[in-house]
C-alpha cells in the first residue's frame, strides 16, 4: 500500500512538472496560431521574428527544467511560417 501511495505521489509530481514545463508552449502555440490568421505584412513578419526567439527560449527552459525526461512528455513546437512580402 505504501508503494502504491508513493507511486501516485510521484505521478502527481510528474504531472505538475509537465504542466509547469509545457503549458507555456501550448499557450504560445494557441496565441500565435490566432495571430497568424489576423496579421499581415510587416506585423506578420514581426511576429515571425518574435516566434523564432520565443520558441528557442521556451525550449531552453524545458531543457533547464530537465522536463525532456518526463514520461508524460508531449509537446510540439509548430513549424514557423515564412515571412511575407511587406506592402
């Protein structure tokens, strides 16, 4: 029984670590998807530049948190679109 309780506690800690590490990536994915559909020209290109930097930062934070080793690992950094011609 004690081992079962410890196993559940560890699973909860892993879940907390997973949420802490990967929720920012998922949230950023949702925001940028919406902005891709809303922006154009120079503003779109500005977003693309920001995305490239931000995803690097988020990936670095995941590595620093040692979250890549989580069993519950599931996150995805989407492909970033190419910049568009500014009018």
